């Protein structure tokens, strides 16, 4: 049961992300009357609508990217299961042909290629490369997270500036009612942009954490499978290791011959020096 939960972890992460998004949508529906008054009521301004629209658009882009990557890691997890099953019944090229684009098969190809090149790669280096490659796929989401904060701050500052302009008009011309209108509209816009940015950032961060967990799960499975199954498989492949062993024996034989020749030359030099300086007398 524990193994089944572990292997289906990306599915579980996607389920958690979907539940979180559903709860957020339910909250919006529940408070739709209040939200409509804040965002589209008489106190709404064009500045607030523009800033909020940009925030929502960026939020949807990041959300789409998260679920796309979750689906991708779900496929990777399924590929790992199929690859491990192929190893249990005998790994063949035809069996893994449909998995050629998966990360686990790419890792297997690296070790397979290293056999022909007589150079065994280090798993630690491959693990670092894999993590760096996968982390770069999260760059757009992290950028949007930062932009959400900046847009929230920008909307708040711009709205407060609008309110200050209204306060200045109110102090300069008390009889003119336009100043108080600007103050109220500015405060309402600051509230709406701040709420939108905070809500979008919190929900996006929560769902993004599920993506990171799913990514870590897939990478861990790849490293464990490499350590437990791929490396022993490569080591047991005698046919592929024969050229490596023959080359090693040949290098050692050549090195031994060179060492013996060097020692013989040193003996002759030593004998010549002894005779020349009569050290043996």
C-alpha cells in the first residue's frame, strides 16, 4: 500500500492542487456579491480594473503551466512504472521504444552509451544535471509569483497616490466634492488590487508547492531506480564490459613493460656511475 501511494505521488499532488483550486473557486462563488461590489461597483476605477486584470491573467498563465507540468510528471511516473516492469520481465529495445522520451530511459541511455565509450558516468553528477534541468522548467512560475507581488504593491501605491490627490483637492477646495470622491475611489482601488494580488499569490504558492513535491517524487524514483536496478544491470552486462576489461589489462601490461624498461635503464646508469667514480671499491 505504501509503495502504491509513493508511485502514484504525482497523481496525488494533482488531486491536492485540484482540491485547493476548487475550494478557492467555491469561496469566490460564495462571496460573489461582495466581490462584485468591490471590483465592479460604483467605487471601481479603471486603474483598479487594469491592474486586477493583469494579475488575474498572470495567475491563469501560471496555473496552466503548473497543471501542464503536473500532467507531464504524471506521465513520467507512469513511464517509470513501465520501465521497471520491463526490467522485471527482461529489458529489450522494443519494450522501451515507446518510452524513449521519458527521463528514466534517457538516464538508461547515458549508461548504455558509456559502456561503448569505456567511461562510466557518476550518478551524483547525473542527478545534479537532472535537478538543474527540471528546476529551470519552474522559472516562468517563479517569475509570475514575483510579478504578482510587484503588481500588488504598484496597485496599492498608485491608488494611495490617487487618494492623496483627492485629499489635497479636499483641503484646497473644501466646497468642491470631487476631492472626497477621489479619496474614496483611491482607497477602494488600493483594497481591490491588494486583495487580488494576495489571494492570487497565496493560491498559486499553495498549488506550486504540490508541483514541487511531484517533481521531487519523480526525481527520487529515477535516482533510486538507477541505483538499485540500472547500475547493477550495467555491471552484470559482461559482453559490454569485456572491451573495457581488455583495454584495462592492455594498459596495465604496457605500463608494466615501461616500468621494467625504466628500472633496467636506471640500473645501467647506476652501474656506470659506480664504475666511473669507483664507488664499488
